[in-house]
C-alpha cells in the first residue's frame, strides 16, 4: 500500500495567464482535479499557501482567493496559520454564484438539467412592466425546474413578448441556459442582463417545485436580457432555496 503523503510536486507546473481569465479561478480549477481524483485525500492537507504561490508563480492573494472558492464549494476547510484540509472530493450542491458575465452564468449551470413544465401564452403584470404590453395582452411564459442530480436547484419562470415568444416552441428550450436557446433559435445576440436579487417567501407553487417548506426563505434572482439595440427579449426569474444559494463577486476598491 502506498502511504506516501502528497506534496506540491503532485500538482502540475502550469503557467497561468490573465488572458485566460482571473488567475485565482485558473488556480482553483487546477486544485480541484487532484482533490476530485483523490490525490489529495479527504482529511489530508493541501500544500502551504506560500508553497502553492511559489509553485505557480502567483501572489498569496491569488492563492487565498482560489482557496476561498474551493471552500465555498465545500471541498476544503481553511485554517488560520495552517494548510487547508480537504473535506470532500466533489462540490456540494450549495455552490455560490460568481456572477460577473454570461460565462459565469454558464459555469453556474454546469452539470445541471432543465426540466420544462410548460410553455404557453399568459397574461401577467410582469409582461406589462418589462415589455410595455397592455394590461390584458398575452405574452409567452416558460416554467421549469433546474436540478443537479436529485437536488432541485431553482424554479425557473421566463417571460417573452409576443414578437419573441411566437417564434419559439417548447422543444426549442433544449439548453439548460434559456437565453442561449433564444439566441440560437432567433439568430440574435443578447448583449446584457440586468440582474436584481430579492428575498421571498415560498408560496405553495414554489414550495412544491423546490421541495421546501411552505413559507421558507427563497432567494429570487431576476434577469432582464436585452439585445445590443436595448430591446428587451427575455425576463427570467430564478427562485432558489435560500440555504442552497449565495452570490459572491469581487469588489475592487475604487475610492481615492
């Protein structure tokens, strides 16, 4: 039996470049592989932060941010003045969403499946508010569930104005990312998503879809997608169990 303790030499020597995205995310991705395949076993320690920094030629700040990402995924536990300890080989379902661009949105839905419950014409105040439609004018609404394995990750409700929704059918939503299906089938590019996060209480429909208790806390993420000419194309509400979801982002200090 091989009882050797893994060292920094168990990690590949790889040059990290800013052209491939934030350095800490690249480093986190590199560290995930030996954790996932058991090279660094559960209960064992990762190399010291300074050793990782020297090995990859990055700063301690980059290493610490990468480790925070791994800790948010439930893979490690950071310790003061000691190496981080591996706590799991695979990420827990309660991943945080580092939302800064469309690529981050795609990363959040990795390994997820979208189950479409319905796609039909509906009348809703949401259509009036976001698409300037008349009170009794019907638009289109998609309702579905986003899951990872057996875990229900989000209740999805997407609204479209008639000019957009009439060009789509239920079978068109084959991509876990609804906006990507819209882009592909309509031959357009969505330029920006305006995001609003709200706290809600689960009503009967939400509780049933997410498998949570009636009246429990829900985190609602609203996304209004617009094309380059500022035309509103899609408005999606993703409701998540509050204990399985968080949002994190980098906040640079832009104060003088």
